[in-house]
């Protein structure tokens, strides 16, 4: 199971990021736990400068922008596609 | 560049709809159609260009650079300049602030970035270009950047570190010139391009409504408010007009997309340009929502000092504008 965290203080971009992530996870049928992190202190623990960011299994994979669906499919896909 | 558009708008309003060129309605409609289309084109163009610039100079790189180099004052300018070209999102200001503090970048330099970032942004620049022309746009951008430099420098001199909130102060005490480098992901321009395009359309889509409302109000005022109206009733050139405009503007928050078209009408109808620009800077540069976000990293006292210094600088630049632009 994957742990996905979406880091963002609640702006529009962060919400859109969450939507995209949830959709891709659902469509690919990935076994994942999605968590939205809004606390700034928790966010800063990941050493990022701009939000939104996506963290998969404690690794920051996207920062400062809304991810692309294809990109997410590749980032998440290695489990289900293979 | 936009002659074709003016011609087609003329044709649409005067020929197709058969309105007389003298009526209030046709003037308002002409302004609305022409300006909306022109500004949408400029918005797309500018946001796209800034996207390309940002792909090459991400803010991470600036931070690493500032953290490792002593620049004898130039760092204020660099931070402010980057604030101008970085796409502004109010929710990124806090992470950025902490990232800068963590890298041991002086507080004043961080403030320089924080001041300019909302003030000079891609949406404001596109609207200024469309409504005021390139000369005033350049004056606006340069003064926005200088405003960041000056307020950042003053704030830096005040030694405000004790007024950071507890946890940020701990970060500040532990700050070291970069152990951890924020490396930017290496991707080719081709890989980035679709993303830049998407971003540009996304931003335009999100401000579209504000632009239309702003220009709509502007158009109505254009068509129906007589020349010199505000001047007559507001006595715009009294000495206290500038501070009054700025102090009124600070609690208001509207994004640049909605406010610039309205400002343009103020100017067209007789309010001095400096007063209007100062008002606009107060509206988009400082706001209550921003203050609430900053509360996580700054004590109320620090927010007060920060807002106070920036407000003062905006007021001064308003006077300066009026001096330069009317002579």
C-alpha cells in the first residue's frame, strides 16, 4: 500500500491537486492512503518552497504545481500496471 | 498590434449593431468588447512568457544562490526582482518565507521578496499593458520592485527576528548557509511546455470572471461618468488624498484582474495617476487575508510593523508618482 500526502495550505491549486490525485488513484485502482496535510509546520518538514506538493511514500515527487494526470499515472503506476 | 481588433470592434458596434458612435451605450460597449479581448490576449501572452522564464529560473535556485552568496545589498534587488517574476499565489508565501529563513537569508531580503511578489505579478502587468500602455507599465513594474527593495531594507535594519513566532525563531537560530540544497528537477523544455501552456490557460480561466466584471464596471463608468467627475467631487489633489486612498485600500482585497480596469477609469476621469496607483498597490499588495496567513510565522507586532512600513512606502511612492507624472 502506498501513502500519498498532498501538502498545501488550502488554496485553489492545492485543492485541484488533491482532486487529480484522488481521481488517478481511483481510476488505476491503486491501493493507497491519501492524506491532505494542511499544517504549515508539518509541510515545512518536507523542505519545500512552494505548494502544492505531492509526497509518495515520504518522497517529494511534485512541488509547486498541479501535477499532470499522465505524470501521476507514471509515478503511481509501477505497482498496478506491471 | 491591436489595430485589427479596434477595427473589428468598430465594425461590430457601429455597423453590425448600428449604434451611433456618440451614444453612451455604444461607447461603453466598445470599451468593453475591445478591452476584454485585448486583455485576454495579453494575459495569455504574459503568463506564458513568465511560465517560460520560471522554468529556467525557479525560485529554488534563487534561494540557494542567496543563501550561499554575500552580495553587499544587491540581494535585496535580486529578491525583489524574483518576487516580480514568480507567479504569485498567496498560499505559497508562508512556505517561501520559511524556506528563506531556513537558508539563513536575512529577514529584510525575505521581506523584499514578500512585498514585490503580489505587487508586480503577471496578471497586473498584462492589465496595465492593455489599459495604460507600455510606458506606465514599466514605471509601475520598476516602482513595485524598488518598493520591495526599500521596504525590505528598512525592515532588515529594524532587527525584527525576535518577533517571529516561536517555532520559526527556532528555525532561524538553527539556520545555516545551505546544507540541503533545493535541487530543481531537470526536465527539458519540451517536457515542460505542455505544463506551461496548461498553467497559462488555467490562470486566465481563473481570473476571467474578475477581468470581465472589472472591465464591465470600467465600461459603464467610461460611458456614463462625465470627464472630470471625480476631480470635481473628490477634490483629488488635496495633500491627504494619497494617504487616504492607501489606508482605505489596505483592508480591501481584490486581485489585480478586477481592480486595474476600475483604476483606469479613475485616471481617465481625473484622479491623479499616482494616487490611483498607490490605491491599487494598497489593494493588491497588502490585505487582511494575507495578514491571517502570516500569523503562523509572525507575531502580530511583526505583522503590524511589516504592514506599517510597506504602507508608508506606498504612500511615499504615490506622492513621488504624482510629482513625476504631472510635471
